[in-house]
């Protein structure tokens, strides 16, 4: 059994570099960039779990998710920072609530 591979049309010259390849004969640069960007966008879209939207948000929720997805695509460290800030804020709220209920517990 033989392996299939793309034919090499000409030997590679170390001084020559290919910058942009058009799409008609081979898979072009634009097609590769488009498929990579679309794949990244869809992966980020499905991995983002935003807060539960208000019932009046409607289509604004999708616009907000598009904004966060683009932010994650361009600056993923900001999304991680935002998640860390939300986690630390939630931890502080839990500690405060636990302190309140230790002082004045609910009657059972």
C-alpha cells in the first residue's frame, strides 16, 4: 500500500518564499485563513458561557456573545482576567454571606 501525497512541482529554493497563493488551482491562502479563523471563532463561541440574560435582552444577548467571542479571539488573556475577577468577586460574596449567617443563623 502506498501513501498519497501532493506532488512537488518544483524544487524549493531557500531564497524564494511564497507569500500569497490564489485559490483556483490549489487551496489558497485566503481559504486557509478563513477556515482557521472560522474554526477558532466557533470553538470560542461554544466555550463561552456568559451570565443568564435578562428576559428583555433578546437579540442583544447574541450581540454581546459575538463581542466576547471577538475579544477572546483577539485578546484571550482579557477573557481569562475577566473570569478570574468574577471568580474572586463571587468568592468574596460567599465569604461575606457565610460571615453574616454565622452571626445570625436561620431558625430551624
